[in-house]
C-alpha cells in the first residue's frame, strides 16, 4: 500500500505517461515507426527488468544522446529531411553498436543505449562507457548527405554507470537524463556522467525517499547488533543481549547511519513499512538465537519510532509477527522515547498495557533528554531506563551530568527499574559508572554495533 502511495506522491517522471498505454498490440507499441528501433516504452520495460534481475557483478551503463539544435534543422530544412537524418543516424548507431548494446529511440531527437560492460570496477566501466559515448558522438558528427546536401550535427550525451538492483527504473532514466541536462547546459557537444556523490544523489527529498523506498524493498537494509553487558554477582561482565540498529547499505554512498534517514522515514510515513521490516528481521534473529548455545538466553532490544508506535497497524503487526515467528516475547525489549509517552498519554497507555500483556519488555531510550515525568514511570510499568550517552560522555568532566546519572540510578532503585548506561567508550567511564552502582552497560568499550556475521563469535 505504502509503496503505491509514495510512488504516486514522489514520482513525476516524464516517462510515466507511457505506463498507461493499453496492453494490446504489444509489439507495435514498443517499436518506433520512423526508425524501427525499440522505443521509450521498450526502454522502460528493459530498465524494469534490470531493476528486478538477480544481482550481477558487472557494471552496466545507460547513455542518453540528444541531438544539438535539431529543431533548427526541422524548421529550416523541413520535417522530411529531419526524419531522414534520424533514420540515417539510427542505422549508423546500430551498425556501430552491433551486439554491444541495445539501442532505443527514446524521444524525438533522443536515442538511448543500454550497454552491459564486462567490468566489475566502476572506473573501468566508466572508461568503457565514455569510449562508447565518444564513438557515438563521432558518428553523429560525420557528415550526413541528404539530397546532395551535407549536414554536420553534434550531440550531447548523459551517462549513468550502475549495477543492477541499485536503482529503480525511474531513477536510472532520471539520473542519466539529469547528466544529459548538465551536458546541454555546459555548452552542448558534451558528454557528462551522473555524479554519484551524496549531495547529488539525495539532492531532493523526493529522490531521497524514492531511494529509501527502493532500499527497503531491495535488501539494502541490514540490522546491526550491539551487545549489552551486565555484571554478574562476582562482578564479572556477561553479555545478556543486544540492541538492533539499522544500517542502509547504499550501493554508491556506502553505509548510511540511521540518524540520516530515520527522521525522513518518519516524516514521510515510510517508517511504517521500514519499522515492520525491522521488527520482522529482529524477531527472526531472536528466534535463531534460541538454537545457539551461547545466545539462547539473550534478549533483543528494538528501537520503536514514535510514528511507528502511534500508527494503528503497530499492535496488530506486532501480534501477527509474534504468532508467525513464535519467538519469546519476554526476550523482546522495545526502546521507546519519552516524547512518545507524553504526546498522547491516554492512547499510548492503552497500547503499552497491551504490549505488557504480551510479555514484551519496555525501555525508555535516551532517558533524561526529554520531558521526564516521574508520574508516567509509575503508571506505565516501564522495565528499564537507558541513560543517554551524552551524560556518560560528560560525566567525568561535568558534576551536573554525574549528578543526573546518580539521580537516574536512584530512580531505578526506587521504582525497581533496570538501568542501562549507553555510550561507554573508556575504562574510566565504566569504572565511574560501576562506582555509582550501575550494573548494565552498552558502548564501544565492549563492542561496536556489527553485522550478524561478526556477532556470531561473541
Ligand atoms: P539510539 O537508540 O540511542 O542508539 C544508540 C546509538 O549510539 C547507536 O547509533 C549506536 O551505534 C551508538 N553508540 C553505541 N555505543 C556508542 C559509544 O560507545 N559511543 C558513541 N559515540 N556512540 C555509541 P546509531 O546506530 O547510529 O543509531 C542512531 C539512532 O538511530 C539510534 O539511537 C536510534 O534512535 C535510531 N535507530 C537506530 N536503529 C533504529 C531502528 O531500527 N529503528 C528506529 N526507529 N530507530 C533506530
Ligand atoms: Ca536505542
Ligand atoms: Ca539511546
């Protein structure tokens, strides 16, 4: 459902009207009647196939070539001459490409080439795509003779080099098109690549959201796990669980931290499918640990965003997942924020009681940074408070922060709540927290968040 809602809201792509073409005369509507090349609809279909094909290590390239000042030829020489030039160019391009790439007439004076490079390295693939673009450009600039008249043209070319499954069909075309636009802007007869730096990628919220949506649906998300440690009666550290922390492996940008995308996911509503994905994967991991002799006692903390919690689908989806995955709810700890409890306390209360009834543990994340209210701690039967890492970071230099930590620890004792300190990076912080009576810890000093493969050995 969200996929469709977001797609409709986000995508305003010039290729889109083609999607509404009737599905009859299938062959006919994919062929350009003038040049007999495959047309824009066929290109869109090819890009869709690339989007969903199994991942391949080789880079591919999409080149969009647009003739410079072609309109002037049409106006001054007439459309028949213009058409003959297009036919001649189509045949030259086809001759040049052979079986190397697929050629499309994607617009009036616009041709596109889908080119599968043999290279696994992006830089090599770019070189190959550039070489091809130069050959196409040369073909355009060679004189064309029509009715004893000689024409010399030039073209601008936009290129995107990509691995399949890293972009949606819409984005591939959109990005190659934006590279073409830049080539035109920079004086025509120019070749430009789509710049894959973060800024260009995520220049608009719409693009960002579209990519995020694609990421959720195409295995670019991964849960990392950070261990949580407690002290045994003999004061020896022992791992008792982990916190699931989401990561986005963007194919070009690299790993994106959640603070960069969770807020937008919340704002857009994408947090609902994303939150569901997180819940499902975290619960499956918890279930898998049941058969691991080292981890079968571990519990798993899952961050729940306020928007996700407030959504009507939250409780039903938790119940459905618990039923389907059959993991132990008493080993699940939902980390909620204080703001969630304050915004609509009555509604929140009802949901919280329901979660408690299921046996799920509740923790207040970043405790002390929000509008802490003692009354909700009493009413809500929260199980745990997490001391925010900002207090831990400053505790050795700031008496105020140290006092806040002491107060939270006292609160924990009075209300019978577990207290976990997070963000412990140094032995000195660990020692100071132990001296204040803290028993549970999380931080780089113990383990950094890591993939499930790395956590296997803990
Ligand atoms: P958080 O829930 O407060 O998570 C703790 C953050 O502190 C994590 O950042 C973790 O990597 C980091 N951290 C842990 N130990 C240390 C340390 O010793 N030093 C320092 N400097 N940092 C430490 P991360 O993974 O980047 O997550 C940031 C925030 O994004 C989280 O803060 C949480 O609010 C949100 N988030 C992460 N994963 C999820 C998720 O699955 N769902 C939701 N809704 N939010 C998530
Ligand atoms: Ca957390
Ligand atoms: Ca936190």
